[in-house]
């Protein structure tokens, strides 16, 4: 088990090692580093692949204090420092994309490219913010009870077997620990007007059945990034890289090959 002490957190991470180009994967809200197992399996022969658990999730020891995705971006860059990595491709799913975009704005010289999976540049949609806040309040109060956990799993994963696996993980987390990650998610700033500052190559991949972040948000993200082409549409809901790894992996492998 590997940990890095970064910004007052004890970040859990896994590192495939090797001499290939480095790809750092950052997971989505309520997920952890293992959601990228299908990508690690396909990339580890050609790349050094790093996955990690963000504040409030997985095995990372989180201090419980308020934070923003700019802080999470600093965590990612700090983890790179810990690993002796000067420059990497940053790959992020949903909130992992939020922090990867902010890392590219904070330290563009350290980001060789971006892989953005089911994510966006905007803030939380006001139309759903109240409902999401109620879900977080319930979670913090009584934990991921059956109805709540099932609803959220269907939004993120939408696969019965995988839903149950992740719900079991959620029930192992301290319920009170969800407050600050939830506030970070709901109160994030809109960086759409700064996308033009990001000039590195970028790949935008999005599940066609994603209801958490709709396709128009992905299209706006791709349009705002000068280094991105059209959105790559793949089957699946929000965590398409987990539920439909084949087409997602194909897009990632082709993109990385193009960088070489």
C-alpha cells in the first residue's frame, strides 16, 4: 500500500511503474482509484499509470476540512511531485475532470495532455442542485440507505451488478465524511470562460446515456478547448469507462498513440 503526504492529506495511490509516458487518472465523486482498473490493465504495458483516491474517498486519509477542486488540483500536482513526475497526461472522470482542468490552468507546463471522461467545465446545474443537496444531507444524517444508494448508483453507474459492488464500498465510508466533498461538488466555480487558456491536446469522451452531465456540456467543453476534437460518444451512463471500457479504451489508446 502506498501513501503520499500532500497538502495535509495522506493520499492513497497505485503506480504501475515503468519507463513509459505517465498518465494520472483521477476518479469521480463517490468513486475511487479502482474505477480505472480497466484502463490500467490496457495501458500498463506502454505507460506508467498512476491512480489515486481523492479527498473524502477510498483509502485516502482526509482531514475533513472544506476544500475546492483547485485544492484537489494541487493534490494531484503534489502527488506528481512525490512520484518525481515533472509532466504527465491527466485523465479525469467527472470530478476527476474538474480537478484535471484546474491543474492544467494552474501548471500548464506540467500537463502534457488531458483525457476528460464524462465531465464539464461549468458549475452545478441550479435545476438539480437542491435535489443533490438533499441527497447529501440524507447521506450525512443516516448514511447511504437503500433507496438513496440505489438512486445515486443508477445515476453514476446504471449497471445492477456494479451498482451493488459500489454501494457496498459506500457503506464502508464514514457517513459524516461526505459533507465537505459534497459541498465542494455543489459549490464549484464555473471555469468555462477560461478554457481558452488551456492549449494542450485534449480528448473528450462522454457516455450517451449520461444524465448527471448531459451531452451538451461535453460539447461545450470540447468546443472551448483548442486542443480537442469532436466529443467521442460511447455507450453507457456517467461512469462509462467502468461500465463500457472497450470503446473508452479504444479512444484513449488512439489518443495516446497520436501524442507519441
